[in-house]
C-alpha cells in the first residue's frame, strides 16, 4: 500500500477550505492502514508520490502526536507511530470521504 488512495482529491478545494492539503492526504494514508503502526519514512515515501516533501510530513506527524492522534513507539534504532482512538480521526475520515465524493462527481 504505497500509493495513498485519496490522491484524487482536488487540492485547491482542500487548501481553500482547510489550509493544508498534505495533512488531509497523510491522515487518509494513516487511516487506510487500519491501525497498522508505521515508520515516518514509510509515510514520507508514500506522500512523496503526490509531491509532498518529507519535512512537511515530519511536521504533520508531530502535530498529530501533539493532538493525541498518534503515539510514538520507540523501537531499537527507530520510532514507530501508532494511532490512538482519538475522535479527531473521524473528522479526517469524513473530510477525506466527502472530498472523494466531490472528486468523483466532477469526473
């Protein structure tokens, strides 16, 4: 699952309404993993497919941790990220699904 399925979203809509499209796309990628922990490098690699720079992903991951949506799980030599049951994920799921519906209706 390297390519995020939510990349068909019109980024201009996201930017206009929510400021930072990459955060929505990253959240969608995380949600698509269905709770499977991941390394930052995995997220950066997946988001690079839609031209999102690694430093942006690092900042978004930090923001998700700060908001209680992710936890950092240290492993020898690496750090995993794992989702929490935060209600904020529902906001991103709804937002991403709605944007996909809009994109599909414009095809």
